[in-house]
C-alpha cells in the first residue's frame, strides 16, 4: 500500500446517494482516498478548505451545481482537476465545461470501467505534480531489441502516420503510444484514449463518433465523440482487436476518408486526428479466423511496432528492477535499496508471462514483505498454491458448463486470482473472463475477485478455434 501522503485524494459530489456510494466504492478499491459531499455548497467548502487532486461532481444538484463547484475549484489554493457527470449532457454543456476548465465530462449512465479510465487519465496529468503510483509498465532497457523500438518511435513520432503497436500483455504498448504523442508535433494537442476491450460495439460507436439527441433510448442530449474531442491531436484505440467486424468497417472509413457521422445524424463531420492502435492479438491470425478485416489491418499497420516480451530481453531485467525499487521504496515505506545477486539471478531466469507489468508487481510485493536492506530470494514470489495431483478429477456426467467453471476456478486460484494472467492461460480475453465470472455467480469467485483490483487492461492472446 502506498504511503498516505502519496495517495491521490478525490472528492465525489452527487446528491444521488447510491451513485455517490458507488463511486466511492470503485475508486477506493483502486487505491484512492475518497471523500464525499452531497450538494454543491458542502463541496465548495471542502474544496476551499482541503487539498484534492480530483473532484468528480454531478452537474445538477441542490445548493450549487457542478459549474459552481468547478468555479470554486479554480479558486482553490491547490486547484484540482474536475470531471463533470451529467444525465443531461449536451454538446453545449461539454464545451462550456471545458472552456471553464473542466478536465472532461461523462454522461450517465456509465459503468465502472469508463469512470476508472477517465479518473486515471485525469490523474496522469494532475496539476499537483506529486509522485504517484503508476500501474503501467515501464519502457526501459539498453538491449538491442529495445534500442530498435526506441529508434522506431523516434522516426515515426514527428509524422502523422498511423501506428500499430503490438506485443504480448504487459509489454508497454500504451506507453509507446504516449511516447509517440509526446515527441510528435501534436504534443500540445489532445491525447484521447479508448479501451476497446472494455465496451461493447454499441457503446464504442457512441464513444468514438458521438450521438444526437434521441438517437437511441437514453440519448437525452447530443454527445461529442472521441474523434471530435481529439481533433488536431491523437486518438489511441487500445486493444483494437477486441471490436467486432461491423464496427471495424466504420473505423476503416474514418481512416480512409477522415470523416464520420454521429449516431442519429445525417451530417458528415471531419476531424484531423492521428490514430495509434494497439493489440496483443495476432491480427494476421484473426484475419484468417474471420474476426478482423484485412483492409483495416493494412490501414492500421502503416507503421508497425512490435514490442518484444521480457523473456527475449533478459539483459534489461536488472535496469527494470532498479527502477521499480526506486519507484516503490518510498511508497511502500521500505528501507530496501537494492537486491541480492541470488535474487536477481532468479528474476533474470524467470520467463515472465506477464512481462514488465508482472516484474513491476513482483518488485512492489518484495518491497512490502522484505525485511532486510536488500531484496532476498525468499521475498520474490508468493507461495505456490497447493495442487493435489496433476489432473482435476471429474465425475462422469459432469456438464461441459460445470467443467468450464471448474477450469476457470482452478486457473484463477493457480495464479493468485490475477485475471490478466488467468485469461492468458485460458486463451481468452479478460473481458470474456469477466463475463464468465458474472455468469457463474459463484461466491468463491466474486469474494476473491473483489479483492483483486484489476492490475491491467491487457488482453490475453487468443487461440483461433474453428
């Protein structure tokens, strides 16, 4: 756990008690310190009296609405970022809010993944500039493979070419995208990300292109899409291999024609947007399986960058270990400053199926459990789960559904309930795994899963099945 002084402080403001408590629960589970207010006046008093990194506020409330809260935040001694929530979202309202200094807005109803992604993005650019606990992998290393990656980034960044970044889970694809943006001529323009694996196609279309009032049930007002928000900047389509073929056709049109329509509109819009896509799926294999359009693949892979897995650049492990020790020793309140040679040798030899992200988690845990001045071999990995026999015994007549449930359970148990690693071992995406867990509604899954705040959005490499 991070030291309290380093934990990001968030104020949630909503007169809807259920929504307020929902936000507090999911954000607390992500490791943030969350306080609550139920009207604008109370929120303004707190903002002016305390220091927050982020305020998530409803737009319509008694005793002062979200715009009043936004104005108060701008006057605070340490101005926090502000995200506006609204069930009455409109293009005009969004523009007004952003012109007044809001980081972004989100329209109700939304799910946990959407608000978590938005909060994470807001805190990544927090004006307080305090150290924070990053859960993203770190691109580092002096190996030949990584030098090649750095050179590709350097070459493509100044252009406006579309980039496709591929690699296994945890190799750092999103960080490569952000580095390309940082080094580009669009560095001072919007960088907008969409996690394609977290949303169904119906919501992805609205998120990307926006919609008009009345376009579908619940569309009370018009909404700006991410392509419009990213105009002049860069849009990151994270895990693009997760979207359906129908939606792929619409993205292809944007890449080809630079134009699109909001849902429910006959008016064609244009946006000057650079597209960076990531995928840890083998898209060539997906094309063969009929799950990815070949024409879209060639449009995306104008400039491909393949990130090597950590097992193929083991010489970078010592540098990464040193970085993670420096990064987490203060946050974990640890006096550890280095690692023993024997322990480092173990890390270099490990295959790291979760790549840099897995190594990062390993070092963070070692700093928490370690008691010496350096990390010892015994500090590195949690005890392996006890497995009785090599094969799970099933009674004759067990249904296929029950067999699948047992397999999922056993796999989750074997990897310490890490959903990303479990999905990789099962050959399915994390979204598919989440859906199966919901279907099973098993107490032994949900109790453990709630303890595990998903450490990554990476999706496991699937196996093409007929």
